[in-house]
C-alpha cells in the first residue's frame, strides 16, 4: 500500500493487518546507529552535528522549513536509538500533532510528505522503545494512524517488545472502538513471537480481562488469522468465542495450523454438544465448512433439532447463492435427523413466502413435495410458485442452477400439479395465464396437466377447443386427448 492517510479509519488499518513478525528495515542514512553508546559515554554527552538533544528538540518544534525539520527528525532518530528513546519518541509525537491533513507516502512528492516519511522512519529506527511510548497514546487519532502505518501491516516496518504488551492489553479493553481496534491489530500482528505470547498470557490471567478480550475478538475479528492463536493463549477463558472456535476447527488441520490451534483450544474449554451447536449452525453459511458442519450436527442428532428449527425459521433475507445453500442445508439436516415433518414444512413455507432466489425456491418446493402428502397443502404451494414465475419471467432454468434436475422450474411445477389430479382444480386459471407466455414445450405440459385434472378442468374447454385449429399437430392431438379426459367422452 503506497499511501495511508493520517485520518485512516480502523477499516483501512484492518485491511493491512497480518500475523508475520519480520525484521524492520533501517534507513540507509542511519545504518551506523545502535543503542550502544560506546564504552564510558553518557547519553548527556551525545551530540548530533555537534549539538545536544535539547537543541534538536527545540529546533524540530520551532523550525518551519520542511528540509531543515527533516534533519532534526533524523537527529531524534539517532538520539532515540542511543538512550533517548522515550524522550525522542515523545518529541516526534509532538511534531506529528502539528499537522492537520497529512498522508503517509512511500514516495513523497511534497515537502510535508517528506517530513512525514522521515518521521515514520525515525520512529522505526528508535525501535520497540518508541512503540511503548506510542501505544500509551493510541487514544489520539494521529498516533493511531501513525501506529497503523508502522505496526499494522502484513510486513510491519516497526517492532514492539514485551514491554508494550501490558499497555496494548489495556487499550484492548477501552470503550473507544478505534483505539481498541488498533491495539488489537498491533498485538495480533506480533502474537506469534514467543516473548509477546508469554507477555500476553501473563497480562490476561484475570478472568474478567480474558473474557472481555475473547468477546471482542469473536465479535469483530472473525476472519483474522491472529485471532485463534490469541484465543488459544486465553485457554478456557476463551469460552465467549466458542462459536468462532467451532467454525475455525472445521478445516483440515494437516494443512492449516489455525485449525489445529482451534481444536486444542476447544479441548481446553470442553464444550458440551449443545454448546457446539451455535457455531456449527453459523458455519453452514460458509461454503468451505458447510458439509463438515452438517455432518457434525447430524452426529449430535435429535438434540440439535430445536436449534436447527430456530435457524430455519429465522428472518429470511436474500444473500446470494451461499445464503440459499445454508437454508437448504438446514432443511436437509432436519430431514436427515428426523425432525417432525409438520415443523419442517412450516419452515419451508416461511422461506418460500419471502425468499426471492429462484434456485432456493425450487429446492424448497422439491423438499416440500418429499414431505407433504396432502394435495390440499401441495396445490397452493405449486400454484403460488407458478404465479411468481409468471410475474418474474421464465429465464431461470435448472441447468444454470445447482439443482437436482435440468428441467426448467416451471415445468417441475406443472408436472407436480398434474400428479395431484382432480385436487389441482385451482391451478387451471394460472395454467391458462402461463400458456400465453411460454413456449411450445410448456404448452404441451399444460395441456396434458388439464387432462390429468379431468372434469374439474372444464374451465379450460373453450381454450382447448380453439387449440384444435392449431397448425401444430402435436398441440392438436394433445388438446383432443385433454378434452376427452375432461369431458370423459370420445371425440
């Protein structure tokens, strides 16, 4: 990322988050620096260009010309890496706060951008001791952005040490979401370092602290790889993040260390099957974990039915094909476990009334027909779906959906109506309307269905008589046979 605004919101900083702790690059002009002041040298005696720390401190805060301020910034970096870490870092923060509208750029083009780049690099040069000063002031929006640019990256340029961990934990517990978020991302970025991990474990021994952190991680950082390692450190106190851990445990632990970490943490928590259910049901929404989640839910068996029914009856909002698959998986799991048919049918009806996704509606109708035997309940569902197809158009075919058949959805509906015989009387008018807006293959199905309905389809007789004059021999023949079936007489 080339540019990051000093007013960058947490969402942008989150985008930069990662877990790898990599060595920090050192500015080429300052490679000679180290924290070693040399034998017998007091830090008060150190000079930069012949001048002491106090001179450069005042110079940086009073000089306005960018090029000269950059020299003072490098002086702070040099002093900071040789015993003045906290003092120099604080001076750099004070200089930072003077700027109202600045962006950080790897390739600066303006004087202010060059000042800002130098300031970032000076903080990096000072090292972890500067981080300790910065994290204590994360409540300041500009300090947060500075920390985001330096420590919240997949390859962070700066480093933090164990001494910063207590302050980071403290900031992870504050009410301000932005401050809490940056602190979490900084610590998460370095949690794989053994020393940082030990310091985090030490700082979260208190149950209240651990539970609060686990809750926040589960609510706001579900997809970040640092979350599960942090929860493993929290151990049994990670219970508030149980659902997240269940989801994280569904992958292949041979190829994913996070999966193994999640399983180890679950083993420490020792949840009951009932406690696992929310996480498993939530995992149904993820294509990658859906099959394994369903498998584990089915293994739990009948105790899983109430939670599954609650999920299947929850408010229905369209959310694409993944959403549809989750709803379908819930119904299929209920059917496999052997839940009460009436309750499953009730859930299916609720889904059909509100969901717009055609492929999901088709699959739900298919499940409905497997469970329901009473034509009085079947026909209204089929005719309602046929009317919706009429209103929406007939562009959807099962060949373009993940379905069990390659027959167009409205053909499936018409065939199913024909199977209901005389009980499908109410479908005659919708079939007449459907005939007018469909193709020849659908016309034949509709005519045949009227014949299967029999005498109760007499409303279609005038229309069928007109079809006897059709130029299409198949249509004429089908119409004649349907009239015979309806009138129960040979023509």
